[in-house]
C-alpha cells in the first residue's frame, strides 16, 4: 500500500477514532547500485521517493481525531510473521522460542495498552513512554487532529 497504514477520504481525513500501527521497518540499508538498477531509478529519485512515502505515512497518522501511534519493532530481531504466534509455535529450540515470546509479548503489551486506554478508559502508561530495547525501536505519538472543513 505504498507505506500507507490507511487511506484518507476525499477531504484528506483518516478517521475520528484513535489508531495504532505496529510495524517493522523496511530494509534501511543503503541502496546499492544493483538495487537502483533493478528499480530503474537514480539514487536521487529513489531517496526522494522514500522521503515522500515516509512523509505521506506521517501525514496520514496525523489525520486522526483522537491521535495515533506508530510502534516500530527492530528489523534485526523480528520477521513479518512475528505478528502472529506462528513463529513461536515453530521455534526449533528454547533460545528461538524465548526470542519469539519476547516479540509477541511486546506486541501484546502495546495492543493491550491501546485498548485499555481507548476502549476501557483506563490509564495506559506504556503508551506514554518510549523506552527502546532489543525488540522495540521506537514509539511515535501523533496528536489528535481536527477535520478540515
């Protein structure tokens, strides 16, 4: 979806309710000449595209009436499948199982905190701090916005 967590409506509005995106970032390694050749782009054009995609994602996250969160997991210790329990169930040894449990626990903690705050009306201090660790890269908060008329 071109790094879009959701589509804005015809008036550039996302949604009235709060939103949380949990993701692992795309490969952030420097683009090689082979990468650029495969993409049929110059380095300047590719970097401009990446910057525009990031900016567009952030603009979308800023277009919610009750605010939004972007939780970024470390790419080096996560996989796309870590958003389910499949990786945990297929762990080959206790070390791998513990690593997968740590990722799943972090995702579960942030999901639970989000629902505690916005569905149950409870305090959720986890959402208010950004304490990177071996699994968590960052937490970005986007303030509530107002719909443009």
